[in-house]
C-alpha cells in the first residue's frame, strides 16, 4: 500500500495532519508508507507551504510540487478573450483549467504507482478525471447523511437543528462535492453535562435575536459553536489515521478505484478506535 498525500500546506494544521499521522504509525508499528507528498504550492511561494515541504523532507518523504496559483494565472491570461464578462465565462475557464491542472498532477504522480491518495488540507476541488484515475480519500466534519459545506456551515446547521450528536467522516472523492461513498466515521455527543449550559445560553440568544444575527455578531467565537468545533477538530487526525490504517492492515481494500470492506459493510464505525487513540495521546 503506497499512499499519496495531497496538501496545499497553507497552515500549521496541514503539518499536524502529516506529522501526527506518521507519528501514530510509528507508535503503533504500522507499516504505513507515504510514497509521496504533492503540494500545489512551489518552494518560495509561501512561508507556510515551505515549512510543510521541509517537514515532508525531514520525514524522508518524496515531494512533488506544481503551483496552482501560477498555473491559474497563466491559464486565465491566455484563455480569456476580450469582450467576455467575468461571470459564466470565468466559471467555464476555471473548469477547463481544473481539468488541465489535475491532468498534469496525475502525470506527475503516475510513475510513483500510488494506491491511494489522501486529501489532507488540499484546498482545490479535483477534476472528474482525477476522480476516475485514483481512489482518493477526504475528510468531512459531519456524520454520514449530515450537513454538507464548510465546517462552519456544518456547525451552524447542527445548532439550527438542535442536533444531539455529530462526528467526522471519511469519504471517497467524486465529482459531486462532499457526496462520495462514505468509508468510515466516528461520532460524539454534543449534549450532556458539559454541553447543556452552552445549549441553554445559545437558545436564549437564538430566541431573542435569531440564529442569523448570532452567527454574524459572534461567529466562530460563540461558545457552543466553539466547543463543537473543538471536539470535532480533536478527532480529525485520529479518524484519518485510523482509516488509513484499515487499508494497511487489510480491513479495507481498493478495487478499481472503489473501496470495499473485507468483512462487513461500509461505512466502518471507527468511534471506538478514535476514542482510544485520543486517550493514548492524552496519556
């Protein structure tokens, strides 16, 4: 099992995803082999991505880079024509660029014979052709069937619906955003002794001002919102690692860019494994 790791490397979280996954594999003596890291920023383009690429090199992982920003700039400059507006035309050009950019990415990765690509802080939407070419794994901060969108949109959706639990899931990447087949998930409650006072406070504000005003005025600093985010963020790295480990251990297999469970059906509920992982880190 050779894994490709795709990341924009834009912040410390991107480095944490990579380093802590490798550290967990070493801790558990899991033969997890990251064959290459691909970053869509090149050396010198950003201080954060330079730190990310340096980390990959320190971990003895091959790095492959191709600047999406430079590529898009050149593509737009060449393909836009006088007389076209910025609306639909720019959308069409961006779709064509996305296909072209990821075709080149695929060609760069092809000689490395990677079995699975993991999107870990990769800020681009991949092309449909890339989805057909590789099995790609992505994280989404919700339970299967839960809210879609950014993590901010997910949490506001949970608060709007008075949800009792949420979670993190991994899914195969398809051309339909956040809708690929779910491979694994973990769940955790957002009610109970520690959450109930936050819910009471939030509901009072929601009744007085409406959730729209609360989200504008307080944003990510709203106490209930912030605690839901904190609990979810804690579980992202453990779920990613535990999911990749299932491939290494043979519990999950890739068959023609699809994923199958050797025993049972998908998705795998990895809540027990994730909570044990968190407990191990605390120790």
